[in-house]
C-alpha cells in the first residue's frame, strides 16, 4: 500500500496530524527556560523582556523553511546541510560546523543531568550525585533501547504542559505577594534596552524558543511523522504540488502551535526570574542552582509550590534529556553514515545504529557531568555553541529557499522578508558575540 496521501483539510484532521512541534515544545521547555532564561531574568531584571519575545518569534521562520525542504525533498537536516556549496572534506563545511556544536551540546545535556540530580537531593534523596547521574542516564538509555518512546513522549508532553501552565499561574499569583509585577516593569522590559554584560543574554538567545539544536531536530520528526512519505517524490505533476502544499500547511499549524506554547513558557520563566530572584537579589549559580530556583514557586505558593517545583523540574529536565537523546541519536546515526564510518543502507541498519547511540550518548552525558560537576556552566557552554550556529542555519535556510525549493512551493513575499529579518538578527547576535570575545582576548 502506498504511503502517498493527501493532507487533511479540516481543522480536526490537521490536529490529528500534529506532533513534531509538540515533541520540540516538550524538549524546549527544559534547560533553556528553567535554567538559562530564569538566570537571565535573575541577573538583569526586566530589561530584556523584549529580547526574549523577539528571540522566540524570529527563529520560527528558519524552522519552517528547514521543514519545507525536508517535506518536499524527503531529506534529513544533515543531508540537506551536506548539499550546501562551499569547501568539502568528506562532507560539507556546514556539517563540520554542526559537529562542533553537537559536541558542545554534550555539555548542555550533562548540565541537565546535574540539574535533575540537584532536584532529587532537594527532594530528600540520600544518594550521591554520582549514583544519581548513573541512574538518570541509565534509565534514559534503557527506555530508549526497549522502545518505550511513545509513552514517554506523551507523558512528558502532558507533564511539561501542566508545569508550564502552573508556571504561568505562578506569575499571576505574584500579585498577592511583595513581588507583584507592575506595568512600569513591563514597560521597562519592552523598551529595547540592553544590559552592560550581554554574554548571558547571548547564551539565552541560543536556547530560548527554537534553539539551533531544535531547528535541526524538527525536520527529523517531520520525516518520522510521515509528512514527506505522504507527499512522495516530485514527479512533476500538479497532484504532487497539491499534496506538498497540503502537508506544508499541516507543518505550519504544527510549528505555530509550538511557537505559542514555548513563547508563553519562556516569558513566564523570565518574568518569574526577574520578579522573584532579581527582586530578592538571589543569584543562580552552580552550587545553589535548584535550591534557589525553587524560590520561583515557594514565593507564590509556599511549601506546596516547592513540591510542585520539585516534581515539575524533574519531569521537565528528564523529558528534555530523554527527547534530546532520542533526537541526537538520529543525528549521530545520520552523520556516521554521511562520513562513511558505517554503511547504513537499509532501514534496519539505521534503526540499529540509532539504538546504539541511545545508549552511548547518555553514558557520555554522565561522564561529562561527573568530570565537571557545574550544571549552570555546562548548560551555558551548550547554549553559546547553539547561538553561534544560528547564523549558519539562517544561511542554509535562505539557500534552500532560493536554490532548492520548488517554485510553486515558495512562500509569500512577506514571509521571505521576515525570513531575511530573522537571518540578519541571528547573524548580528553571532557577530556581536565574536567581536566581544575578540575584544576580551586583545585587551
């Protein structure tokens, strides 16, 4: 039976096909929001609220462009990046750049392992951080090895959504405390001002909303959902164009729904950090990370809020480790195939490579955390690496649009304009960081 089929036309039918964006949203509302975004609010107050909102919105244009290429061409993100012109050594220069970011993501996910360990200690666990790290990464590897993915996916999505709703409620509950958010503070946050030290803001830009890693993951989940199979190969017919447009419409709804979810979550975490932590002068550092973050909820809800934070933080961070491992395992299998290290010429061989990666990667996360032991530092390293990758992903998205997208599938002029705006802003932030680092070296 052919996989080719028309896209649903009704909203009910479209909703049944959504999924990749929800997976990404469950992944996004993790270390970026709970650690980096909250730390940004704690460090600078309300001044960068505008930056958080813009950072969430502008990257969705690149996300959809990468999704458009995957659905219409049936290729993974790394296969697409490997087609970008420029210097090559076995694979494209862009794939090599991604591999450097991929290595840095190990730091970020290792930091999340440390975050979960700290929350478990806060909950009263008597196990050492070494034992907890082994249990966290070992359980993740075991669940992925036996294929319990769908259960964890939906369980994580429901729990992350519940925690996000509770976080938004916690923001409004501040009005009954000494840290209620005022109109003047919101106005300050939307005044387009910048703090003196922009490094933590740059790190936050790398992970808020759709980070570089999520931009790369997203097309993989669109492919696994079956969007590209339903479209089929381009046979030059009008029927193919119609199918492609239909499934691209489903993808747009999916991406926009995830945009609403992660923007609401990001803003809520930032406002809590600015109001509660910055308002009390509480610093978020490696040693006191989870204990101080718990103030976000205990300030609004007392001891009940503390336990909601403990449960929510465990679910959010663990689900992020889990989904990121599932995503990165697919990328790892893809890249070893592109490099010719292993010949993955059948679906069975690729599935086996993914399962092996699902065990190897958590083991590496555990080793990284036990070697460094500084969760905030680890997460920030990964966040900065992601931010540095964003300009190159913007370039790739524009290249795919102009050089490899079927003319009848190109978006409107207004959409292309915002894609360019997105690319320019991402590149500007990247250059700002590079210049800043060079000045530190030369001074």
